[in-house]
C-alpha cells in the first residue's frame, strides 16, 4: 500500500504476521537529509497492527520533520 502525502511517498509493508511498518521516500526521489546525513528512504515506526496505523505514524514523522526544519531556518 502506497500513499502520497505532502511530497512524500509512504509505503506500508508487513514485516512479520500483523507487524506493519512504513517506508518514507520523497516523491521526486531526491535524498532525505536527517542531521546532515543523506538517505534514499527511511523506515519509521513500530510494529503497527494494520497498514493504516503505519501510514498515520509516517505522516506524523513527516510533519514533525517539517516543523523541525522550519525551526532551524
């Protein structure tokens, strides 16, 4: 399951029976910068019970990173 959110592709995936996680990539495939380190994608979250919960957690991370970036400017 892939969702587009605010310029990011969020892919939920099952890593074990009923253990859902999410992977975040920029929709334009440019690299993510986290504390000055570049990544093509980032996996976030815990083992959520369903893909929707994993995607909601990924959206929360995207929003948090955006706020942090805005504060740094």
